């Protein structure tokens, strides 16, 4: 198939790139862009065989925890919070254009074990599954529940993109390529992309692309954004939050704001190594998983953590009455994922003389310049608000008795994840070594 694109002047609101216009008073109309896109439409009813869905879920969990470990090494002694879903989706769009050894390295590092095009079908299936969550449920802020996962791609105007690549973006990711002129004004392009991300994350992820991250050699930026806002199915006790001790990873004691719940039926598991509890969000389709290793053993537990082990924790949960105490916390983070991804084996994609992204375009040699990831999370008595965005920058080279309430006080470092229960997908995952507000 020949290199080609269809360029159409469209409102960003009408682009199949996950963008939508705002109807809020006082907000100006969205700007117009030319769009390079396939003539194909998005597949709105993709199906997976049960074995494919299970394999995809396991692979996503493997990548989630592999990425967690790689980032943790770069962030020694610091809290971390990631959206493996966002990172994986942005890189899956990039993977559609990778070839040769670059593709093989990405496939292994990202745990992309389903064959193409089934892999892209799986991402489309998961995206549409998540889009159906939370109907009639309430958010942390009292507004409707939100779990919004959106994609957009941004390319150099006049640059020729491969038709099969555009087909994959359209069919499986609902995305066309919004055309910007990075050659003449990369800063204007950066501001445009950052504004889109801010809008899609309700202003929680700002300045995803830092100053200088794009230049005249930028040819494409592939972006995924996730916004989550959900209220607890059972709120914590009103007025029950109070200062309480929390044992940090070095054995010191810090004071945190500890929320208290009444005895409530929750899915819970306990072993000699950890306590784990699932905290339902309103509607019961999504939950927060908290895994608190035995005091003093966080480092040992973390070192042994794998995607399979996280799935085993989920599988071992059983309903029982639990009286839970959980610290409030708020965390914002952002960093380049280039080094962590290279440590997982994705190296050639970042190397000027090795990268093979000819599936994106053959008009010029292309290389992944950087992968930037930012997140936000806030947990309080009412629920959880979390957001994340990932940008891939591509350019030219340069157990207790069941009838007694189990007491779980999360007064020590813990692993946290936000889980889609039906697909077992880890939408967010992180660690809290010392909760802060």
C-alpha cells in the first residue's frame, strides 16, 4: 500500500482523535486543524475470545509491575503513581509503526504477546469496556462518575504517513493525526497539545510536554490521557479522620490524616506477608486495591512483586466484614520514561542509528525522542480523583474469623492500584511510602 493520507480541515471536536469541544460558558471555540486520517471508521464492537482477554489482562499486569519496578529504581525513596494503561496505550499506537528489531524489542519490553492485529483489537476492546463503566454512579465531587480514556496524535503538516499506520489508528484507537507545523513553531505545537491534555484531564495534568521537549525535528507526538473521578460505594466516617502514626520505610514515625470506616463487607485477604483490601467505588465496577506488607517488610515484598503476584492477590480476596483505616493522600508526579523503558529492553526505538519506525513513515528516518508521563491522585473521605497523560515524541534523529470484623490499619508503606474488576486491568498502580497532603 502506498504512503498516503487524507487531509481534511475539521474542527478538533470532529476529529476521531478523542477530542471534543466544550460547551461550557466562557470557553472559546476549539481551533481548526487539518487532519491526516484513514478513510476507515473505528470498530465500535470489537470482540475477544476469552483466552485472548485473559492473556491480554495477564500481559498488561506484567507490564504494569515491570514498569513500576523500573520507575521505582529511578525514584529511590520516593512515592510513585503511574498509569500503566496510559503508557501502554500510547506505546501501542507507536508500536503499530515499528518494524524489525525495534518492533521485537518493544514487543518484549511491553509484553505485547497477542499477534497483530489482535493486539490493537484488544486495546480497542479494553478502551470500550472502560468507557461503559460507572453508569448512574457518582464521582468523588458529587458529579457523575468519570473514567475517560482518550487518544490523540499530532503530526507535522506535509509529512507523509503510511496508510496502514493511519488505518490502525483509526480502527483501533479512534484517532486521526492532527497536523501542526513543528518545523516552524514547535512551541506553538507544544502549547496546543498541552491544552488538549489539560482539557481531557479536567486541568489536573498541566504542561505535560515541558519547554524544549519539541523542536523543529519533531514529526509526531502520540498522546493518551486518562481521567478518573469516583466516589466510594461506602464513604469513610464523616468527622472520623484524625492524626495517627504511620511507620515509614526507614522505621521512623510520621503523623498522617487517617480516615476511618465503619465495619463494612469488603473483599479482603491476609497472609504472613501482607494484608490486602479492595475498596469499592460507587457502582461496584471499579475498586481500589491496597496491599500493605507486614511492618518492616515493604522492601522485601516489593522486590518479589510481579504482575502474576498482583493477580494472585486479586484472586485471593474474599468478602468479610472489615473495619478499615486508610490515610488521606495527594500526589503529583511526572518524569521521562526513557530510562525505565530502556531498562526493560526497549532500546533501539530511542537510538538514532537503530530505530526502525518505517511503519509510521518512510519520508525520513524517525526515532522516539522521549516518552513523558505525568500523573495526579487525591484520595479523601469521599472517593478518588486520578489523572494521567503519556506523550510519545517521535522525531528525526539528532486471616481473621469470618464472623468478626477484620481490622486493617494502613499505617505503613503500601502498594495501591485502581482496578477495573471485570477485565482485571490495573488502570493505575503506585506505592505510598509516606502519605502527604
